[in-house]
C-alpha cells in the first residue's frame, strides 16, 4: 500500500481552489481554478493568507474540503485608519502615470523601498483622493474550497 502525502508547512501543493464571500445568505465567487489550470503554492510562503494556509495543513492528496471562515478571519478585519485621504499630487506621483482611474479601481502604488502595494480608489477630486488600503475581502465571511491534486 502506497502512503498518501499530507500537506505540511513548507509543502509544495498543486490544487484547485475557490474563494467566495458569503453575503445575505448567498455566495459570491471571487476566484476559482476549478474550471482552469490548477495552482501550485508553497504552504507558509504567503501565497495565501495564513488563515487559508492553516486549513490546508493535514489534507491528503485527492482530498476535497470546504472551509467557512468567519468575517475577518480569512483576510483580517477592516481598519478605518487604512482608508486614507491623499493629496492628488501624491497620488499622481505614485500611481501608474497616464491611467484614468475611477472609484472602485484597484490602484498600485510605488513604495519608497521599491515594492508595490495596492488600494481601492474610493473618491477622487481635483486636489484630494480617498484610497482604501484594506484587503478587498477584509471583514467578510469567506468560503474556501479546495481539491488537493499533489503534495511534494
């Protein structure tokens, strides 16, 4: 009998996954690989949130599972201080030049250390913009569905 591999911290896992938010008794799919190419992730490398990675630990090759995570558990709680008002000149200097943004767009910014981070544009005017730097799924209940294909 061949031993089945289990997911552990550091494992490379090939899987199909689906993330959906649960609102008003309905699920709203955010992302799914079930009808596409599977993903390969390294558990513990931060490719999924820590809460989602913890759900993978102990799963076996071939196993399917669904996990319901309470509001804020999967991607943190919303933080009011992460909704920030920026001077329009600061916004323009750090966002992609020449791009016309509208409220609801995800905007990537250059950080001083050369990395990039993103936020959702909430409002813009001639001299000020409001950007929400919370994770878009922060504070929402999430269903995480997986099918483990392989574990290394």
